[in-house]
C-alpha cells in the first residue's frame, strides 16, 4: 500500500499506521548514535511530508520531536530548511506543522 493512498479513519490502514507510529515513538529513545539517526531521520521527514489523518500525524510529530530532543543539532539544520522554504529559497519543503514545531 502506498504512502499517499487515501484512507478513512478507523479502517485497517489507519489502524496499522497508528500502531507503527506508536511503536516508533516507544522506540525513539533507542536511537543512540548518529549512524542510526542517518537512517531514521530521512525516513521521518519523508513520512511527515505525506498526507495522513490527524491521529497519525500526532504520533509522527511526537516521534520527530523526540528525535530533536535526543539530537538537538538536528533542530538547527531543520530550522534553516524551514526558514528557507518559507521565504521561497529552500530546496526542501517541510510541512507546515513541522515548520511551526521547529521554527
């Protein structure tokens, strides 16, 4: 099933996404080094760009916040991207919620 498929709240796709992001939030504290972050971080930002139900989005954003708390320098790189995108200069466009959370 593709990330961009539309789905309804409480159907099987929605439930799976909720469970995956709940698990990711629970395991976020196990990302201990920058080698693991190099794998997790791009996937996280890609997932945040996708359209999801608000109940899924809250877990995605919680996971992203936990990564930033664990790796504060990640925040600085994303703030630069968010500010550049807001002014039209950025090459990467995070979604509005991420820009608010990290900007």
